């Protein structure tokens, strides 16, 4: 016996109800019966008026190139993978394709791993595509789920598994938790897709052993290089002092990334006598308020866990990674952290320091990859 969704074959993980077996392994995503017949129906929706979208800026040449290629691939029945460095504006490169698919009467789904991201994405899509109803789904929220254009978290995909499928599926941040390495989410994604997909990733790991065409967007939309992290090998006991020195020396807003919530508390206490500092983690209250104070220049330093690794844009910010030798700072996380710097056109560069007691594989690969991406001529 095998689960059609998570491919689990462990007999102990199957339970019986009314003579039918279902899988317990992927039960958090709704019950799946072993012998179920899945609908793979696809239906074309027709609009009274053509769908259009508007952007309040022009795509950069490398964005335009990728945008066109995605459209060609879709028309030729091919999947695409986009490797887009942080801050290169990868969301906008799929707009043309979305617009095309919707006008063909295709059903479209754009999914991302986490709830905070889905809300932000929804806002952006709603602003651009103003003449179509967009469905929005995440934990605890369902809005227009029958729309032909859906934005949702990957966890919500189970709701669509036995429905009319999507001819176009777009998955963003496929290199991030919880999607990366999660077979159930992967399979749910495949089960919802009755046409072609586009997967977007900011780091390289996912791209190993894949069959789809990889499109590389190595330039940020402002055309500048990604900052290459500077590794400072320093024994752990001296890293605190070096942090203080760097903050005073940089004379700019700094985010310090640490490995644990306990470490956030310690570092905030340590720095509080010299700087205006606050902590951010899943246990801290008012994270949004803290980030806003930081943006408004009321704070010099934010000490954060990897919670702030993605999706946050703060102008003219510098970054320090404390105890970079810890295993939580792997290649993907460090690449994302480095990507926080220099995102805005008026401050396109900045410093990224990694303080570590030694050079780990993650640090080495992160630095190598960023150098490689900067050297590709797009
Ligand atoms: Zn299962």
C-alpha cells in the first residue's frame, strides 16, 4: 500500500475507516484515501474583458529577458526555474506570464512558504492586477477560494488537490523552510498542477539535479553587485567586543544576526549601554513595531534570530553575523542574510561581516556563490 500524496509505504501509518484506508503520515493536510480517484480536471475560464496589469516602474533589461523567456517556455509547455538573487525583483518577472495565462482562460496559483510573505505578495498583485478577483488563503483565512487566480501558502494547497487544477503554478522561495526538502508539500504542489510551473529561488541548492531550464537573474534591479560577505575569524569570546567596535565604526544602522533567542537577549543586554538596541525573535512581542522604529532611525541596532532573514527591506543597513560557525548559518541562510544589504537604488551597497571561530562549509559556499553570481554577465 502506498499513499498517493506522501508516498508513505509504512503499513502502520494506514488507518481504516468504512472499509477504506487512509494515510496518517500526511494527515495534517487533510485525509487522503489510498484508493481515491483524483480529479485532474482542468477548466477554462473566460473573462468578459481582457485581464491586464500595470507596474509603476519599468522592468530592468535582465528582468525583461527573463519575463519573455518564462512566457516562451510556458507557451512551449515547459517548466522553468528562476534563480534570482535577493533584491533582483523576481516577483515582477512573472506578471507578464500570469497575465497571458489568465487571458488564455487558465487557472493560476501563486504560492509561497510563509504567511507573512503571502499577505505582502497579495497586496502587490492586487495593485498590479486590478481587473481580476484574486483569492487569498493562509492559515485561518479564506477569501475568494473559487477564483481563477489564487495566492496562498503552500500548506493551503491541500484544499485544491481534488478540485479543478491549475494550468500555471508559481512557487516562490522554494529554497526556504518549510517547502525545501518537504516531500508532502512538494507532492501537494505537483498534484495541484495540471499544466506547467515556475519555481523561484534565491539560492542555488535547489537547482542541483533538476531537469527544468534554469534562468539566472544575477543582477539586482539597480544593476549593482551583491555584497560579498567579509569573514573575520575571531575566537568566540572576542566576537562581542568586535561587534561593538564594528557598530561604532560603521556609523550606520546594523542588524546583528545571532543563532538563538537566548543569544538575542544576551547581545541586547551587552550592547544596551552603548547603543539604542532592541531584539527581534519569534518570542519577542512587537516585532513589527521594533522594525518600524529601526526604519525611522529611532534604533541603531537590531539583534535578530534568523527570523528576519528574508523578505525585509531596510534602507542603508549593514549586517553582522555573530557566531557564524553555528550550524544554523548554512549557505542558504547566509546568502539570504547578505541579501538584506544594499537593496535600495540610493544605497546599493553595504557591508556584511561574518564573525566566526572558523571557516565552515556554509560560509565558504555562500561567499563562493555570491562571487560567482556577481561574475556572470547577464
Ligand atoms: Zn500520506
